């Protein structure tokens, strides 16, 4: 291989290494709205859920094992994402599993399309991050469906599995609900309109040929029924029954006295 060719190959290899070394920008995490007042409390049920707004940060001191509830309004066309971080104390006896759940106004649980909804934190972990991206809120839906509709939504943060010794330990919770109304992300675009197939099939001009009928039999015993017919066996059974009746009557009849 010539020297210019080796130099070109080396240059291409160096360019490829440079491209591989360039980090891919990660998706920006939701940030609080400028000037939003932080919320420092949480409810313990659906009825006592603390109301928050999209972009309003939440910072709460809680205990491991508590059920924390918040509520936020949602309008049609919006797509919400919930992010939460739970910070632990230094000493813990084992791993714990946390979960974030979202319910609509009818207390129906809404599914998450992305995010770590139920992560497990190791015993040595200082914190655990949770996330849940909801589907876009629809303006209408069928009564039997579970599509998200406008109204009040509820967020519940709780721990599902942990050692009994860690129950009641203090934790710091940070939560944020972000809203995005940049068009529909649930419904795709139809490439072609849905129309019925109006193309008729080919028309056959030739007349169908009728099949020749089989010639009727002209035998002498063609009028007799088939031997395996039920009528034949019914007649034979009737004759045998009559013969049996006559024989039985003859055997059981008393002789006349002179």
C-alpha cells in the first residue's frame, strides 16, 4: 500500500475516533418554573391531597412508610411528566423499593409511558429517582376506555418493600410535575385515507357449462329400497315382533275343555 493511501486511512480513523468521543447530549430534565413558590407539605389520602401546579417544586420532609399525596389540574392537549427524588439517611439496614402512581379524578390508575416508576434503592444508596410520563390528556373518550380526560389528577408516592427496621426513618422528598402541550404524541398520522375498496372484479362473459345429468337406472329391482335403509330394518323388526306375539299367545293359551 502506498504512503498517500496510508495517510488517508489514518486520517479517516482519527476522524472516526473523534466522532465517537463526542458525547451525545442527554434529554433535558424538567426544571421548575421561574419564581414558583415551593410546596413543603403533602396529604395522606385522596381527600387531603395537597394541590400543586405544573412547574411548582415540592420539597417535603417525610418518614419511610408514609403515603404522600398531591393533586394537580390537567387540561386537554397537555402531556405531564412526574419526577421525584427520595434522599435517605446515612444508615439503613437493607434495600427498599419505591413507587410513584398517578390517578385521575375517578381514582383510575393511569399508566406510565416512560420513566422509572418502581425503582429499587440499594442499602448503600444515598437517594433514588422516580419518574412517570403520562399520556396526552384527551378532550373526550369512550365511557368504557381508560383514556386520560381533563380534570384533577392525583400523585401518590410510597414505599412498597423495605426491611422492618427501616420503617419510620426520615427521608427528604423532592417532586416536580411538568406540563407540555406541544401537540399530540399518542395519535399517529394516517398515511392514506380510509376508504372502502371500490374496484369491482372482472366480469365473465362466457356462460357456464351445465353438467350432464346421470342416466337413471332401469333395473328391475331399482324400486326396492336400499338394504341398509332404516325403513327396511323397521319392517323386519315389525314382522319379527308380530311372529313373536303369535308364538307367545299360542304357548300361553289355555286348552279348551271338552
